[in-house]
């Protein structure tokens, strides 16, 4: 196989794996709080304790994946266009 064919095959495999991941698990951990729901902060002694509720996920601890969001937008556009 030539190099461009090998690169396109690898890209196709990665894309299909991501599509499968979005189908099986549409939600991932929040990137800001890493799935804790709050920011960790240290007290005076250096021990970790919960801080404020995460502003990005509002304490839900999950976010929708980009691929799943794009699928939802496309499905909604198709559904509204065929009514």
C-alpha cells in the first residue's frame, strides 16, 4: 500500500471508532471539572476539598460529545425538513 492509502485507511478507522463511541456513550466527563461536578481546591493545610459548583456543567458532571452533538443537529434538521 502507498502512504496516502495507508493514511486514509487509518483516518477512516479512527473516524469509525469515534462514531461507535458516540453511539454507545453519547456523554463524556466535563473537561473543566474532570467529572467531579465542582472545582477542587486546597485548604490551608494542603488537603483537597470541594470548591464551587462547576460553571460549565452546572454540577451535572457530564457533557455531550462533539460527534453526538453534530449527529443530533443533523437528525433534527432532517426531521424538520421532511415534515
